[in-house]
C-alpha cells in the first residue's frame, strides 16, 4: 500500500492583537514572522492547499470564560484586537476559519474532524506564539494523528528561551521543525 501525504497550512492567531503596535499582545520582533507567513500563504494559495486560519475569539463580556482566571479579558467577538491582521484574511474556496478559545487550534474545535475529512495527514503550523499556541497546536496535531511541521522562521515569541525550548520539544517528540524553504516545498 502506497501512503500519500496531504498537507494543510494552519496559520495561528494572525490577528491585530499580536501584530498591530499598541495592541494587547503585540511585542517587539513579532514582525519578523510576517514575510515567512506571507510566503507560506502565497505558496498554499497558488497550489490550492487547504489553509486554516485558527484565531482566538471569546464570547462577549458578560459571559464567563475560564481563561479569564489566568489572563485579562481579550479577543472578544467583533473586537478590533481579534480581527484578522492586514492581508491575512481568509479568501478563496480552499480557506476556512477555526475559532478557538484556548491555546491549541485543535482543543474543543472541529479542526481534527475537518482535516481528517479532507484526508490531510500533515499540517504546517505557523504564527504566534511559539511557546504557547504553536506548541499547543503542534502537540494536539500529533495527538490527533497528524504530522506537525513548524517552519522555524514563521513563528516566534517575546520569550525567546521558551520558544527555543518549545521548538526543541516539537522536533524531538511531536513532529518536525524545518527551514522555511522545506515547508514551502511541502505546500507546492
């Protein structure tokens, strides 16, 4: 039996909160991932690869959310900080959006079900922050039977030492951390 690999691109939290100066989760240096993510998105769009925009959104103020016990209220539905950043909005028939309420794009969403239905076996995961949402998404991708691939240049964090430790763990235990060029080849 010949095993085929079908790849999808998952962009995690490419929203104003992280990428627009002055927003709650913006940090110096985050801009370094924009060009690599543009390259990944362009490659996926040109080849017709499935693109999943996984973005954090919470119900409006007034509803309790367990996350508020650890973090301040953020990314509410229809709030500016939760809106897609610049040209990273979904477009075209091969793109979809997953709304997440926790760090992982897979936890309590239908992402795994959707990807399995599309016969996807490998996911290229890019976005922010390496040590939080990227790591959680890679771990849950692995737990759901997908090969997670993280392009090193397409993720970072305001905690570089934790980002490096997370990339080491992803590469050792869950999937692969690869140079951008290798990830682009997977999306071609």
